[in-house]
C-alpha cells in the first residue's frame, strides 16, 4: 500500500486544503506516513504571503531531494509534489530551482490530483505544472470531508477582490468566490455527525460571503451563520478572516443573537494611520475601524478582538507608527499577529517610494509586539479564577495533560482523563502567561 506525507505551510486555509488532499489520496488507496522518508508521495502545501515563508519552502525542498536520493539508493521511488500559493506565483522557479519536483499545482486545481498522479507514471523526469485558474470549482470534485476531531474547518469562500497593495492573495487564490449555502450545510452537518463540536468557517475575506441558497438567491454570511447555528450537536461557531469594511449590521446582530458564535473576532486592521491605510488600499480608516469595534462590542460586550498588523509599510513615518500604537491601546486586542512589511514582486507596494529600512522595521515590530504581548498577558491574567468552557482537542506535552481552546481562543492546559479529548469541559483557570492558561476541571 502506498504512503503519503503532507507538510503544510501558512494559513488555516492551507490546513483545510491539506485535509482535502489527504482525503483524495485516501480514495486512491494511499495511507498516511508518519514522516517524509517513509512516504512514497510527499506533498508540500505552500505559502507565499511573505518572502520568508516562500524561501522556507525552497530550503525545505532541498532536504526532500536528499530524501528522494536516499530512498532511490534503497530501490524506493518517491514522488514529490508542491501545491498551494508558491506554485501559483512561482511555477517556473519551482521547475528551475527544484527540477526533482514531479508535479506542482496551484491552490485551485488540487482536485485534479488523480489525473496528475496517473500522468506522472508516464512522464518521469519532468515537472507537471497546473496553475490554471479553472472554470470549475474544486469543491464540486472533492471527496466528502471528514471530521478530524472536536474542531473542524469549513471553507466557505475563497480568493479576494480587495487588492491591498502589499498582498499576493488576489493573485495566488484568485478572485473571490463563495460556495453555495446547501453544499456548506451538507459539509457542516457531516462534520458535526462525525464528532466536531466546533466549526470554523474559512475564507480569505469570509464576511464578503455571498453564496447562493437552494432557490438561487444570494445570501450573506449572517444568513449562513444562522443556518449553521441550527445544526443539532454543534456547540461553537467561529469565522475567519474578516475584512472591516464588509462587517454589516446583519453580521453585528449575529454576535448579539447567536449564542454558539464565540466571543472572539479576528478583524485585521493592519495599521492605525489613515495615510498608510490609504496607501495600502484598505477601504477603511482608523476611525471607521474603531466605530465597527464599538458597534460589535455594543452587540456583545464579551467580544474580544484580534488583528493583523504590518509595520514598515512604504512611507510609514514615526507618527504613522505611533498612530498604530494608539489604536492598539484603544481597542485592547486580546491577541494579534504582527509582521514586518515584506516586498512581494508583482504587488503595487513593492514599487512604492519610501521603502523602510530593515533596522527600523525591526525596531517598530519589537515595540508593537511588546505592547501587544502586554495586552494579551493582561487579558489572560484577568481569566484567573474564572470558570470557562474549554474544548479540548489535543494532547499536551506532559503526561495526562490535554490542551484546548477557551471561547476567546486562549490555549488552556489541564490534566484530564483521555476520554475528555474532543469534549467541552468547564475549567477553573488557575494560572496564566502570555501564551496560555492552565486550570482544573470544575466539579
Ligand atoms: N508583508 C507583510 N505582511 C503581509 N501580510 C500580507 N501581505 C504581507 C506582506 N507583503 C499579512 C497581513 C495579512 C496577513 C495574513 O499577512 O497582515 O492580514
Ligand atoms: Fe490580502 Fe487584503 Fe485580500 Fe486580506 S483583504 S487577502 S490582506 S488583499
């Protein structure tokens, strides 16, 4: 029986795609291998968002070449595939820099894997490349998704039409498309029947969702959330990643009306400076962002917010950076991801004047992260002595320990029987640090 190994780089959408690729391979008779050297087929699912992420793919591919040679010396054949956003952006580079790669497909064409794998047998020694933006939707060709445990992802939307001037996503994942409501509900019900208690609805711009219902009528994310909320057995719903300007009144009302919707929202602002936001081609100002946060908080005072930030965008001055720090203090984010601006070929910002020196970017990132970490620590410390429902889905490093997520996406460690895995347990929080909480079950 042939074995596969998939290594996933990047975002949650890639994690979801890798699960779907695994399901395709299993219909072809493959089983999972614990590591690359034990696999007949190794697939890298890649990320192109920042230069570092893309370069990591190429350096890790170098290691795969050695594995391929070592296996060949033992008389074992190894097929190497690269999928995802690096392929869409750099297909020729892959064939040039890593000619031992047998096939490369973009994020929208991996449903063609069965045909591609059949073709490889006939044309070894060349890299088969499929980076077309297909007319068909890959979702119509994928085998049914299965529950991977207590929390599952469901892709509901893909691609982006926003064209923020720093971002490769509209070029790698293509224009925005939404899956039909009924297809999503079928997948969601199947995952809940398979044991998922929490569903995380995914999309690059998830709140611009506008899929068709059974009658062909376009529906928004709020409608979809309401329908998903009706699924018996489902306990928690999340959605990510949202675009501030597309947060509408219906969605805000969901945070008031739907108890299964978790009180945590990832809503990237990127910068607190209006001139930087304008240069980034974001369709919101800092003031509009704060207004949306205020309306969401009024709908559900329990809501905690997380964000993405970019420091050192071309033209960013000290005053612009200060405006970002101000906005962070005003919102009091409970978690955040922050990055130094990375120049991506083909995006408008790569050619903008006023590129910021690496040294300055580094300093700003450090200052911002210190502030963000202090807010995160403050929020986590406030959790001590509180009792909260935690969905435990992974084993901890210590014996008998499970790790789960609080409603606010905090990692929570607790010593529990193995049978508590993939269940929700009420935990009294005893201790907190920046990255996690620990506690004991509440009788
Ligand atoms: N440089 C740095 N960060 C970037 N992001 C997207 N493109 C870039 C870039 N060129 C960040 C944004 C986005 C997150 C997924 O990655 O903050 O929200
Ligand atoms: Fe990239 Fe902007 Fe689209 Fe997010 S909204 S995927 S940052 S272009």
